[in-house]
């Protein structure tokens, strides 16, 4: 499920962008998105939704497809779990 972002106003009239699920302030590069004017908060939410910014406090989603590739591979594996080399040549 995608993360939802919203904004809330503090007692000083400044805005904070927060994660709608956890209600924690969104952190970018270790700093909270707080102390913003309303237009800055709206722009930050738009950029988060477009994927131009990534929150530090949103857990990365596992990639089960990557694990499936390893499980479906029938060829021999080297001891360091690397795939054998594959030729890129094509038969015409």
C-alpha cells in the first residue's frame, strides 16, 4: 500500500508534513519536514507523491521477485552465489 502524506499546522502557524499511517513527521536526510509555510508543505507532499523525494522513515519494501529468481534457477551455482556467465550472442 502506498504511503499517504498530509500536513498539519503547529501552534506558531507553521506546517509539518507527516506520514498519514504512522503520524510521524516525514524525515528527509535526517531532518523533519517541519517549520514550513503552507505552500512549501504542499510542494513537499506533491514531490513525495511523485517520488522526487523519499522519506527516511518509510521502510523499504522487500522484493520477493528477486528471491523468486534465485529459487527458480536450475543451473549450477558457484560457491559465492553468483550466476554463471551468460553469452549475449544471438543466432541469426
